[in-house]
């Protein structure tokens, strides 16, 4: 059983379209991170959110942390083929020493 | 900086064989981790270390062992390989506790097949 549920599992869109990836849990997190992983490589951090309701923007990527710190979303505007990858969310449980729990990931494919 | 370096990139083992996955980092990070990644399952923590000489079990430690004799190196040992250990293994490091705002820096992984 995944502590963090990501949806959808797979997303295929055309270049220029928008997409949203969701990360949900019944647990409260002290912080939540988003990583992107490309084939044959390790995950690379995109952003960390720590405050409920926080919104962070990274160029065409918008990250939101839920008010209750149980969920998060990643929105990509005008997707490009370079956005293709596996997007992973990872949360730190408030009553642990800070070990991250990873979701199963959302595979995003952007075709030209 | 090289960051986190893992060797080998690929390995095929027969059931019952043993091997060590190597991991070294040059960022002087105290925290290091070993994860395995299986399709559709995300990353599962095997072992972690908060500093040289200190290691602890993660979520899925059975069948694995680790050591941390230096800050830089954190090898993962498989003693009796089993098909269930077929996976991609990632080593990571962080400056402080992962999740408390400190990002994890990952290596490029070792793809292990046990037949």
C-alpha cells in the first residue's frame, strides 16, 4: 500500500497542452518534494514545499501544497517534449525523523 | 563535482551469488540512503546512514547489508541473491535530513537482474 497516491499513473499529451499531476495522502506531511526522473538516470529535485497552501512556480511548472498538507499538485503549462519524464512526489511524515515516502510516480510523455 | 557515483551500472547475478553495489559522494554529505525502484512501486528505502559508523534499516532491509566506514562511501551488500532482488538500485545523499527541506541527490542507479 502506497502512503502517497499519485494520479494518473500515465499521461500522454501533445506539445502545447496543459497537464496536472496529483499526489494525495491521508497523512500530514511536514514538507513535500517533487522530483523528475529521466530514463537511465536518478531523480532530480524540482521543488520543495513546506507551508500549507503554498504555491511555487518554476518557469512553466506550478506546484501547490494543500492547505492541510496532505496533498499536492503539479501543473505544467504548454508542455514541451523536454518535460517528458517520470514525476515523483515525496513527503516527510511529521512524526518521523524526516525519512521521505515516495509515491509510485506519474509517467508523462509529451509528443511533438 | 561528480556528485553521487554508483558502480556498476548493470549486473546479472545467478541465484545465491553475492555482490556489492558501490556508492560514493563528493559533497561531504552526512546523510546517505539506498533505495530500490520497481515498476509501478516508486522508491522504497532499504537502508540509510546519518553519518560515518551509523546505519539503520529502512522499509525493505531483508536480504541486504550496509556499512559506512567513511563519509564518502556507502556500499550495499547482497549476500544470497534472489529473483525478488531484481530491481534498479539508487544511492542518494543529502546535507541534512531528507524531507526537512534538504534535497536528495541521486546517483544514476544500478540495474540488477537475478536469474
